[in-house]
C-alpha cells in the first residue's frame, strides 16, 4: 500500500535530520533516531527519503532554505550516487565564493576607501556563512567520517577561503598586518565562522538582539586592527 506523504512533514524531517546529524555525526545517527525526534514511525521517514545517505543529502540541500523544497510527488529523495554529495557541496561552495565581496575586490583594479572595502568584505563573509549555517555545521561535523566530503570541505572550503583572503591581504599593502598574512586570514575566517555558525549551537549562545549586532561589530573590530595608524573606521 503506497505511503501517504504530507507537504508539511518534509521540512520537519529535514530540520530534525540536520540537528540529529550535527549532534551525533553520520555514523552514529540511525533512521530511528530521526523518527524518534519527529515522534513518528521509522517507516514514515522512509516515505520521504530512501535511506540515511539520502537523508543527509536532503539535510545538506534543504535545511538552510537555499534550495526550494521538492514536490511531494518527487518524494522519496533518492540515495545520492557515489561522489554526488561531494559534488553538490563543491558546487555550492564555488557559487557562493564567486559572489563574495572579497572576490569582487580582488578582481577590480579600482577600490574605494580601504576601511570601507575591508568592512564590506568582513560583513559579506559573515552574512554568507550565516545564510549557509546549517549545511556548514553539518559538513563540518560529518566530513571527518565521510572522506569524499572531507576532501571538498577541508580542501576547497576552508583552506580555499584562507588562500583568497591571504591574497587580498598581501595585495593591499597599506594594511598593517600583525603577523603572517595566512595567519591573519585564518583568524578573520575563523572569527566569522565562530559567530555566524558555531555559536548558534552553543548552549550559552548570544541573545537575538546581540546577534543582530555581530556583523558590524566584527567588521569594526577586525578592520580597526588592520588599518594604518591614523585611519578612521
């Protein structure tokens, strides 16, 4: 007998799956864990995704609301082919990096006041990370257990952004770097990741009103430490 599917259930499943994978990792998470989080039978979950690999793929694709949800008629989500998850993550990384203010600043010879440009780069980086918060946390948690994701995430993802940031810092010779450019770049990136992603799963996370002030606060703090003496932020 065909399973009855509800349009309201799939986003709840995606959210529950994301939180379960983040809490337990890929290997420890079972379909029953997600069913228990939803308060449904395990068979209900299989009506929406083919297996655990498909569940992780659905969480990566849809938990942030970046992609539109599939139609009920297109369910269950099929298991990804070998390499498909890594290719999906790589494609999203590539698309987002190409849109960064950082990349725009590197691709043009003309640029405005250094303080404004650097502040925009940091704010835009934070906003981009925040928009993909759940998928970033998911990949960061599960990649050590899934080699195909690890190669993409720890190679193209974090390391790639550090390389681009390093190039920017080295080109803007007026900046006053307190240490080696790669170290400064990694510090900027990890500070943004901490506030845009990881602190949202911290039990002592900031209040919402404080979170709203994070992008401008980070931009002001990090910019002030890199500008030449006498410059204004």
